[in-house]
């Protein structure tokens, strides 16, 4: 009697080989993307269960079930990563996002506008929340008289809103991109560029929610208590300082290239959670596959705690 597992495995291999042979030789067109195909990865788990049921030995670990589960894992990872990017694309479509590609440098045609929040007397802590679509973001210190400045350069029909609220010694700022989001990609990047300027005196909590972005923040002169990013796909470069005893950095992304610079004078801990992460942490000790620390972290008087969760990332932390 033929082994049922061999029949199932043989049928899968014949079907898969026939499809690939037809595509390579253009016998037929296969009008479905890998993203669409990956949505059906649980079917492989179901087939693995069928293989177990028909196994005469009633063993879970047979050749067919192992092969099917092994195929299901990368498809599941790919699907999770793609969903993060897809959510970003859906948000763009809902907001009537209009992207145009251009080889010309349109920076000279960008509209400039500045948004300013004065620093009130007695303010000791500040909170900044940023929401928006695709843009290039930079940050530098502001003058003593201003708490927050956003210098915007835009080429599309993009509108911004600014809200400020003060409660005692705490000042809160919300800066949002709204309306129709239209931009052009040219040789020098996106034509939606924002330069933020933050006062260096108060202790800051910063939260940034963007669909996609090219972020370059030098916070070495700022007292940052908490810094959180939520993004679909971004290139993030951060430079942190040692002005507080504890700084927490939290990054959640679909796909990201992350580079963080931390002072050698502080202890640093990195927690990495994600499906596919390329990691480069020179000078750190690997505690386990998801946890890294600088030597002497437990006894350090000043600490930076970094946590990242992403579907796919290239993650680098350097000490300076």
C-alpha cells in the first residue's frame, strides 16, 4: 500500500513544478502578486494537518507536514510585513494621495511657511505630537524665546494645523498634516520638507506618527525623556544626548532603516522584536537574540533604553 504522505507530497511538488515551468516558459501568465499569494499561507498549515491525519504512524513530525510548515513560515512573515506597508497605502488612498515622479529639481518652487509656538514662562516639561504623510523631517535647537518652530517647504496641496495647550508648567504642541497630500519625487527627494526647532530647556516627550518619512533628528542638546515613532516605512537617523538620567526610545514600523547614535557616557539597552532584522550593534554585549546591552549597563547612572518592533528593518546603533 502506498504511503498517503508520499502521494500528498508528490502532488504538491508536481503542481508547484508545473506552475513554475509554465511561468518561466511563458506558457501562461500568472496574474497574481506575491503579496496576494502570501495571504493564503494558513492553507499550508491546513494541508500539514491533513498530512498528519493520513499518516499511518499518527506522527506529527512526518516529511510532508514538516515541509508544509517550513513553507508556511516565510509566507506568514512576508504577509505580516506586507500588511504594514499596505495599511500605509490604504491611508494614502483614503486621503486622495497624488504622487508624481519628476527628474527636475523643484525645490526652488516650494511654498514656505513657518509655524511658531512661543515658550511661556515657568514651563518645565513639553510634549510634541507630530502626525503626517510622506515628508523629509529635520530637527535642530530653537531660540530661547520659542518653544517650537516648524519651517515647512511644500510643493503640493498640503495643509498643516498647529495646536498648543498649557497646563501649569507643562506645554503641549500638536502639529498635523491634513487635507489632500500631493507631492513629487525628484532626484533630491520628496518636495515636502519640514525643519522642526525645539527649545532645549524643557524636558521633552515626543511622539511621531507618519506614513513614511526620511527623519534626521539631532537631539544631543535636548532633554528627551520619551521618543516614540510609529511609521509604515521610514529612514530614521537619531542622535541622542546624555542630559537626562533615563531616555526611552520606542520605534514601531513596517519597513525601516534605523541608525541611532548614543553617547559613550551612558549605558544603553536595545530590545529588538520583528520578523526580519539586520542588526549591527558594535560595542554591545548580546544577552539573547532580542536583547543587547553595553558593558556595565546595570550600574550606569545614565541610561538609554531602545525598543524596536518592525516587520523588516536594518538596525544600527553606534556609540560616539
